[in-house]
């Protein structure tokens, strides 16, 4: 039985974070340049009906059954075996490597689940279709995040940009051109759950003022969606910059993010904003081809080497 290799990308919120929690739309994009890879190898010399998980970046070298119940690999393996109606645990090793940072708000748990489901199901001779992979990955996400929107697993499993609104569900988007993005890590780790709770608290205290900003974010997302579809880079840039101003107004930025945004814009980026929960995490910049090297180098320096590029849309 040959070894099997599979991978899955990360994801970022392009527009609409936080407002999406309160019924507005949001756009998410795949980060195809940053991936989690899972290699499944048969245990030929020690066929012990056990699955050993080796993930150096996570400090893991143990049987999958010894992982916490909420771990993406534990659930991905368990649910894949159930899906394939396999009761005898296969004897194999799962080796996890990654160029996507874990726990950084870039969809690492969904990517880990998707890559594991794909690799294990193929190893077992029954590669699962994307819609099934997505469904299982969503179930994995419920163990980790409680009540996820489904954005992460859907973007990651399909590796396509999408628009999401609670009342409408998912809509895959086709970019009207290739868009270059640079992401840089602020180095500040903050809980998305805490920032979501903060916005909810502000909404309870000042409902008219805060709801107005959330509604405006929703309007900006709609403008950005059309620009994205039409390949209008200046229109998308305007939407991203307006989105950042509104997120800052509801206390979701931080000095470290503000500095990265300033650095990106001064180096020639068309737009820069926080992505995800805010108050830390990553900044996302939209950059024209000609300015990509300078902006990237500037953000590499400003983030102590924690910047990377990715492209969304047709690159031909």
C-alpha cells in the first residue's frame, strides 16, 4: 500500500468580519500559498491496528486515540472511519507538516481536518468527494469552535473565494482578475471569542451607533463583492480601507496592527486592514504587481519575518 500525500490551504476574511456575526455579509478567500500537508504511510513492519500521529510543529507524536476529543486530527480520523464504515483501525502513520501557522486565525484547524480526511480516505481506497470532505470538516469544527459559521471549512475544502450571509448561505465567487495579497502577523495573539463578545457588548450599550457601523460594513462588503467580481482593484481597495476604518471605530484594531497597516500603505499597498478577530492576529494588504516586492520587504521587516504573499484569481 503506497504512502498518500494530501494538503489543504488556509483562509482569510477579506471583508466583513464581525458584522457577519450580526447578519451582514462577508467575503473569505483561500490562502493557497500556505498549506497543511498530511502524509499517510502504512506500518509494514509493525501492523498493530493503530494510527500514529506525528506533527512536529504541534509537538505531537502519539496514537490518534490519545489526542483530545476536540483535536482536529482526532475528529477527522474518527469521522472518516465512520463515514467509510470501517471498524478495524488501519495500521498507519499520519505525518503532519505545515507552512500555515497554527492558531493564528487563518483556518488552520479546518485545513488540518480537510487534509487529514482527504489523505486517510484515499489511503483506505475510498477518496471522498469535496462535498463530503466539507461536511465532515464542518463537524470537526463544531468540536473545536462550538457553533462555527462553516466559512473556514467551506473555503478550505473547495479552495475558492466565497460570500457568506446567514440569511443566504454560501455563494462561491470568481475573481475578475488576479489579486495579490500580503499577510503579516502582528505577533499579538487574541481570542476571537473575546472580540466577538466585545462587539456584542458595545451593541447592547450603544445599539444605534454600533448597529449603524455594522450596517455600513455590510454595505462596504457589497461594494467590495462587485469590485472583486469585476476585477476592479481600486474599488476593492476602497472597500477594504473603509472596512478597516469601521472596524477601528468599534475598537477592533490595536497599535501593532495599525503599524503594519501604516507600513503597508506607505510602501505602496492600495489597501490594508485587519483580517479575522482583530485586536491582534494578521493584517491583509492588497498590492499591485509592480509594488509587490517593496511592500513585501517592508512588511517582512515590520513583522520580524512573519509576512507572506498569496494570489487569488486567474493567474494566467
